[in-house]
C-alpha cells in the first residue's frame, strides 16, 4: 500500500455487506468462541488505544475483529478454520485488495498467552497506523496510543 493512491469511495463500496451477511455477523456476535470472548475483553472500549469492532461484516466476509484506523483484521484460527483454508485465502486476498492486513492468531495462542497476543495486535496496529499516516503524522499518533499493560491499571 506504500505510496499508491486509494479510492476511498471504491473501498467503501467493496466493503458494503448484504443483509444476510449482516444478520450472520449479528448471530456470530451472540455465539463467540472462548478465545474470541477472552480477546474481546482486552480489545473492547479502546483499551489498546485502538477502536475494534467484533464480528464485523466487510464485503461478503465477516472478520473476527476489525480496526479501521489500522486497516487490520484479526482472525482467531480455531477448529472452524481448519477445513476452510481456501475460503480463508480468498478472504485474505479480498482484504489485501482493499488495503487491509489480516493477522491470524491460533486459538491456542490466545488461550495460553493472552497478554502476548494483545501485545502483538497492539504492535501491529501501531506499525500500520504509522505506515498509513506517513512521516508527518507518525510522531503525533504514537503519543496518543496507550500501551495494553497500562490500560489494566485503570480497570
């Protein structure tokens, strides 16, 4: 995505979802897996300094977690993803064509090392925002994001 122009109107049109996809996303939000629930407790309410949406419809696909500011999708790969390799690759290509990076985390990693998973997500968001903002905004955005460990002290 490094210097190429992005037609934001075109991206928006490609990312619109049909009513069936939106209804399915609503169902998925009500029946999240344990790793998704655990991760959501750490991503919600901008605890990392970034706004995430869960089970977010993006075009014909539904992302486990999506941060628009960083153009980042976070996917928790568990049992449901084992037999869906072709679907996942197609979704990753769709997202990449829209300038969105997909970060895949194994469910076992989220369950066994939640703090490290959150730290990886935070670092990835930080790098993406700095890259997308360019050199003029990078220093300004760095100072406003909170580090994940610091947010726990506020709870």
